[in-house]
C-alpha cells in the first residue's frame, strides 16, 4: 500500500469534491435501503390493516409519500454522486498526468532511455487511469459501507437492539473479510493482467510503427503472431478476473440469503418484545437491502492488485532521481557567450569505455568551431554535454565564463539553439512546428524563415496551416532537417549547436544552407558537427575527434599544412 502514498497526497487538492461524492453516495444508499425497507413494512402493514378494523385509522398517505420521496431521492442522488465523484476523479487524473510528466521530463534522456516509447505511453495513459480505482472502487465504497452499516445498525436498534446489533456485526464482519479474501485471490492475476495489457500495447505499437519495414523483410507475420500471443494471455487474465468477480458476487448473494434466514428466525417471535407484526417484514427487507452496502466491494479489491502494479510502474519514474539536476535560480554571467571544456570526460551509463576523454576546447564568443570525425568518435556526445543532457564525470564545462551546472534550465535553453540529427516534427500544422521556437512570431516571420531554408513551397496551398502529420510524414528527410534549421533561425539564441545540419540535403541545398549560416549567424558562437570535410575554411577552428579524444585542433589551412590525420581524411574526398 505504500506504493499508493505519492498519489494519495494529490487527493488533498480535491478533498471537497471527493468528500461530497462520498456524502452523495451515502445519501443515495440510505435512500435505496430506506425505499426497500419502508416498502416492505408498508405493504405488510397495509395488508394487516386491511384485515382488521385498523383499516379505518391506518395512515396510508404518509408511508406512501415516504416511498415516493425515497425513490426520487435515490434517482437524484445517484445522478449527483456520479457527476460529482467522476468530475473530481477526472480532475485528479489530470493533475496526476501533469505530476507524472513533470517527474518524467527531467529523467530524459538518462533514466528514461531504457523505457520503450510504447511502454512510456502505456504508463502515462493506462497506468494513470488505473489510479481512479483507488477512490471509485476502494476508498469510497469502504467508507460509505462502514458508515452505512453503522447508521443502519443504529436505526434497527431503535426497534430491536439484539436484531440491529446482530445484523450490524455480520455486515461489518463481511466488510472486513470480503476485501481481504478476494484481494488475495485476485492479486497475482491482477498483476499479470496489468503487465500483459502493457505488453499487448507495446507489441501492437511496434507492429504499427514498423509495418512497412516488417513487410519488406518478411517479419510482419512474426510480429503479428506476437500480438496474438499477448492477446491470448490477456484474455486468460480477463477470464480469471471475471470468474473471481462472479464468485465474489455469488457468495455475497448466498451470504445474504443465509443472513435473511437468520434474521427471520430471530424476529419470528416479534420485534422489540412485541407480538409478531409488520416490523418483521421491516427487518427482513432491511436485511435484503443492506447488501447494497457490500455489493460495491464484492469484487472491488481484485482491482487493488492491478492498481498496485500500475502504481509500482509509475513509481519507477516518479521516484527516480534525474541524472542532471538544474538549479532553480538563474546565474549571473557575462554577455560574451563563450564555450570552454576543461579536461572534460564522460561515459554513458553501463558503458565499458569513455565516450570522451580529457577534452580541452575553448570557443571564444562569436567564433565558430567545426567538430569532425568518424561515426562513434564522440561528436554528438559533445553537443549533449554542452546542452547538459548529461553531466561530465570529470572536468567541467563553462558557458559565458560560468560553470554550466550553475545555469538554470530555462536560462540554458534560452541561450542555445540546437539542430539535432533527428528533427522531431509534431503531429500538427507548419505553424505549430515553427512557433515553438518563437511563440510570439508573426506569420511573416515564420514564412521568411521557411523561405531562407528553401521551404517556401510548403506554404503554397494552405499556407502555414499545412498539416505535417505524425512525425512529419508529409516531409522528406531533408525537409525535416531544414524545418529544424528554420527553428534555429527563429529562436535566434547567441549559442548555436548544429549536429550534421546538412545531412540528407542535395549539394545545391547544402551550399545554400552553408551560405545562410554565414549571413544569419554572424556574431554567434557556433559549434558545427559534421563528418563531411567541406566548406570548413570559413570556420575559426576545426577539431578532429577520434575515439573520444581531440586528435588535432586548429584552423582548416593550418591542419592541412601539418599533413596529419586531418590532411589524410581531406585527401580522401
């Protein structure tokens, strides 16, 4: 149950709505029990009165009005309880998703890197949804049931203390035993059901996302069979869950019948020391109606196993500590946005060797550094350290003369523009995908940025409202890359970090983009990652990385004159 503590704390914010929902549930239940109990007594009393002289004095109107009032109160209370409790629960789930996302964001890319996208989506949707069971199926039924039993016992004790206490004691015993027994029966299956549900979603999303490639390589049927296998396992879990639910309700109905027989036997000689009269019917119908208190909890605690499993899966994210922690306050720094690495070393979690070893680099404000090297030499890792996706294990990184670890996240993101190898395109319009870089940009500014990267044709039909689709399906790889460059133009940060920005572009467009860099990024501090040794003479420095170490550093012409490794690579062009 400790796994639920982080979520129970969120209940404080919505205590009024959740409490009002329980009050309305209690009133509805009280009206429902009162309706059946009063109806049973009224019918019996009317029959007895009709056979005696009491038919002339019996008040038929008041009990009849009570029956009608209880029926209307039951209907209105049920509607009000559903509206209030579900409204509060949906607000709670909204806050929980925001809470989960706030905990998740700082873990990227560190702790979250080992969680599949489909699994993360399942946690954000299905596992969060499972948290509503805590209130709707556990807390509310148990609280309402306990108070209902106490109130029903008090009312019946007013007529006969022995009968009232007997019924109350049996109901309270069932309220304690039933959840414990059926939680243990359904715990293992509930855990398996939650995990198999997540597994089915993961396999289905894998199949959907990779359908084209799977078909081309003849692996589609294997992945489809994996989905069917996961589905079969889930159906088995659901079948077991349904059997346990049926068993819980069936046994509760059986217990109701036995309790009814017991109450009739105890009341057969009369209620409250009186001769047998219609109050016997009142006790009998109160006993039958009382099981409305227990029906909601008959199978509810089967869901506790699912809920606890979902809570554990969420806690893997919520309770994890991020690898990178940003300070809350901005740091004071100079307006000279330089970049300096001092003996910086870094290795990825679980890696056997260092990705970067004792890197010394100094990029003065306003200068441009090109970083070249073969795949796996550590070029992209260098950018991830400058953007503080990771922290160095040894050495330090300074921006504008201040240690990067003293910069707040907002301050760091505002000061840097990044064009990564993979440009993420939102499932939205062209305007949506550009305005994230500059939310207050006008349509003219957005269009100008597109024209600068030779994407003006995207606005020819529907303008900036052109729909790009999920992952930018409407765009080619080169067009996605240029959208990323357009974002960098709009963001206009003093530090520009480019990771293979011309990859996937034809030669003409590449030359156009390189010319654009020279005109648009004057005065900015630029780190340019590339494996293509072209157009590097315009950079102030060129850094050649190999196996995570700086092999050569200097101006393009200087490195060529040394006739070292850089010269050899350049000769292969």
